[in-house]
C-alpha cells in the first residue's frame, strides 16, 4: 500500500506552542515539533533509530525508577516547621533546642515498613515517623517510628527480621503483612521481640491516619550543653489531634476501598488548611537514673514509662505544605540517623550504632552516588562549605584552585583559602570513657524480655486487650506450622496467662502449651502505664475527623444542612454520599451534589455516618447491597450512626432494627445534629463490641 502522506501525523494540535517560551523541548533544549509519533520509513514502515527525540523520551522513561527503600518503601511526606517553646540550653547547645520562637523548616515522611511501594496503607505494620530539621547548624534527623520499642536489640539481626517479615522468597507473598510462618517463626525464636509483639498486635499498627499517631525516636540519645555536660534523652512526638486507630475488620476493608487512605488523608487535611501538629516531647535523664532503672536504657526493646520520667513538651511541629512533586521530595528524601548537630549526640545503643552505618550506605544505592545532599529536599538550608568534590551528578561545584586543607592560601595569595575548622561551634563527640574486650555479646542487662510486654498489656483498656487477643489469633491462624503457634502461646504465658488462654482458645488448641523458659525471671508487678493506651488518650472531640452523610431523594434538607454545619463548627470534614454522583433532590426540592457515589464510599472511610433519606428512597436503598454494607460496617466497627426514620428499612434488611444502641442516634430534625456531632467526639461506641462478645 502506498504511503498516504495526507495521514494525520499524530501531533497534538491543541497543544501547539505559541512561541519559543512555552514550546516543548528535548532534555538538551532543542524545540520539538512532534512528540506523538516515532520517525518511521513510511506511515506503516519500520521505526528509524535516527529519531533522537523518540529515543531520548523512551530512554528517560526506561530509567525513571530508582530502587525502592529496602524497608519503609511505602511512605508519604510533607513540609512544615518546628517552633521551640522551651529553651533547653541547660542540657544542650543545639540551637534548634535553645532558640525559642524560631521557626525551623522540617520535612516529614511517614511510612509502613514491610510493604512495597504499591502496598495498601492499612497493612498491620509499624509506621515510620522520620523528621528532618533543616537547622542553622545543619540537618538533624529523628528517624523514628510510631512505636517506642523495636523487635531486636542488635543491628546484626535486622536483615533476618526483615527477610522473615517480607514475602517468602520462593513464592513472593504475602505482601505487606506479618501473618505468615516465616515472621512468627523468627520472632518466636527471638524472645527479645516480645515487647514489640505486644505493641504490633495492638491497634497502634492500624492507625486511623498518620495525623493521629505518636512518634518516637526509640533509642536513647545524648544531649550535650555548652559546658560539655551530657544528659540522656528520648524523643517523643505527641499528636495535637489525639490518638486514634481503626479496627482490624475495618482496616481490611479500607485497603480495598481506598489503598491510599493514609496518604490521601494527610494530603487532604493539609490541602484544606487543617494543618496537623505534633508536640515534641523529651524525657531527659542522667547517668544516675540510667544506673537505677530496672532495664538498660541502651536496650531499644524497652521504654522508660512516662510515669517514671515525664515527657516534657518543648515545642510544636506543624505540617502545612504538601509536596509539589512526590518523586523529587518524598521518594528522594534521604534520612540518616547520623545526621546530628552540635549539642546532640549518639548513645551506645547497639541498634542505633548499626543504623548509623546503614542509612548512609542505603542512600548511595538508592540515590546513585555520594551527592544526594545536592538534591533540594536533602540539601541543608544553611551554608555548606567543605572540600568534598566531584562524583555522580555533582551540582554544587566550588570555584578556585584550592580543594584541600591544611593550606596556606588566603590573604595576599590571590586565592580563597576555603573553609576552616571551627573548634568552638563545630561538632564534638561527647568524650565518653569506653573500654572493654572486643567481643560479640549481648549484655546481661538486656535479658528481661517479658516484663515490659506485660506492662504494656495490662495498661490497655479491656477493649484494646480484646483487640490484641483477636490480632494474635488472626495472625497465628495464618501460620501453617502448629509448633510455631504453640511456641508463641508459650511466650504469652510469660506475659499474661489470660491472654495466652484467649489466644489458645481462638486457635482451638486442645490444651494450653507450656510456659517457655525465660532468660531472666520477669518482674510481674510493674505498674500500669495509662499513657500506653490509645483509647485512654483520645482527643474527646471530633476535630479533624470525617463525617459521611448518606442522602437520597426526599431526605430532610434542614437536617442535612445542620449536620454539615455542626461538623464544620467542630472542625471536622464532611462528605455527601448519594446513590448517584450527581446528588439527590432533598425535601426542599433542591438538588444537593454528592462527593461520592455509595458504591465508592463505604462507611469504613468515615469516622461517623448519618443517613438521611425520604421514605420511598429508604425502602429502595434497603434492597441495595452497598447501602446495607454502609450501615452494617459502621455498626460492626463501633461507629456512631445517626439516622432519620426513613432509613429504618436498611437497618431492618440487615437485622439491626432490633439491636439499635446508644451509639445509634435518631435524628428527629435539624435540632438533633449538633448533639450527634458532640457525641462523635468519643470517636467510637466501644460498648457495642463488649455486647457482641457476650
Ligand atoms: Fe530503619 N532503615 N533500620 N529503622 N528506618 C531504613 O534507610 C535500618 C530501624 C526507619 O522515610 C533504610 O533510607 C537498620 C529502627 C524509618 O525514608 C535502611 C536497622 C527504626 C525509615 C534502614 C533499622 C527505624 C527507615 C531503608 C536496624 C525506628 C524510613 C531506606 C539497626 C527508630 C525513612 C532508608 C524514610 C529506613 C536500616 C531499624 C526507622 C535500610 C539496619 C529501630 C522511619 O537504611
């Protein structure tokens, strides 16, 4: 067939450039006339290698990915500021902790640990909580988690822990979950992980969103003041929004309904101007406390209870700016535990020491060279002066002849001498006295693996304890080898016999496995620590939460408007859900637009729901599965539910009309809206779960 040269050449005429200024170019800057069709010999002929424009485009595309993080691959970041409220110069000379009122820019990245970059947000997992402070004295990173303890005590075990948690190497699954043999095999053979196991089986690993979780530096660090005096410190982030988690059945469904639930939540809150805030807290203590404490402060599997050393709030971080470009900022941000500033120092925690090697090393692999500090999100916002040079992608290249020191250039030589060391302001390691034989050993003081695990468990409310029992039962039910299940219950017997029995019953064990021998006899009577419970530390209001109002034809217009207003007044977000995305005509004959169609907005993505519809539409919706699920899930997940009478057929269709409780509130008119929103401040009607279990 002859070439038809009149064929459409495949350009994009609607995007034609008006002039040089807005015209498309190649990466080399050459103007591009046609970006849609590869140069070919005849319209139906072979592609020509000569096409530098097509080749450059495809070449760049082929190399778009960088390796995802080995751990914490899935994450989401935002910019903000940190403002210090209390001067800590008694303990440290770090300006970021002594200059009250100064706003220091920060970048934060929240993450899950085990899943790959595309894994769902509501996986049961620890969350990373990494903060980079761009201080006047260089970048300071607190690369923490939302749980204050860790699985292991020695960095040497980290690759094994992660291999065991990630998908099995032969089959490549399960993704983003610990509910499988390898993980439970490893942890049950590593009793040091038992405290962490209690934490990860609690609701801490299914947070409602990043905004509602605490952060912890985990390790003990040092602060060093201007006189060179040192104290120990543990860092805490306390969300001003209060703590909140979801329930497991809800998490599973959120993953299907909106795998981006957490990143969307953070993005939307910041986009709406509802900036999340965390207070920075410090637990400061001295050598004398460390000597007398029941556990070793260098052991990252232990906390120091807040009741023992109170958390002193010293400043506030506000996240107020979403990233412009996910890859450039969130993907390329490089946190490093060794990023510290004068006045802050490392401790001998063996986990921290290993991390101090790992983070720099991993950036080399991920970002491709030693110049990752030239990438804007990683670049300090203070002057940078040194003689490091060259390497892949060097962006900041010094001028002049002098690239070494000591040197005798400078005044009178016609050349800049370059930067000099600064003994006064410069970083100096705390001159801790250290000695000892070279050996591979774990100190005796790290040997108690159960006492704090028990303390964590007994500090939970009955609701939270029940969730932990169910989580353990769920995870262990996914473990194929019975001896691993029994081993775990054997550990639990050192923690709490009641919990051990619940899990054994949940697993259908004929008898309770024997208690495993403890390396060190646990302390059975550590006091409860109320600070460890999420439910006890809820916000008591509905601010920052999301109400879903499900409307349909004929619903009472004033009630809908009153609910919207009450939610807004409480600082909450509100979405309208309807049978059709175009909305529904309410009692006043006016059409109200919907944010979501019912099929795409199950109740799991809301904190509380209201159902407002006309009689006929109520009867119609009762036959509709998404509507039934909307109500039955909200009920099952202990949410507060408001309804107008006409919605009753939906409740009846799923057998709930006879089981309405105090968490279900009838809306007789617009006047009831504010009372409902006030009640929603309790976040969940946990009493409902207790009833179900009877
Ligand atoms: Fe990490 N960890 N980690 N980790 N970690 C990484 O660094 C590592 C540990 C944490 O949003 C990696 O840049 C070792 C504890 C967070 O970019 C890697 C050990 C805690 C993030 C690495 C630990 C953390 C990471 C992978 C055992 C809580 C995400 C990519 C000693 C206090 C940071 C990267 C972000 C990321 C190594 C243990 C927190 C491979 C060897 C304990 C929040 O370097």
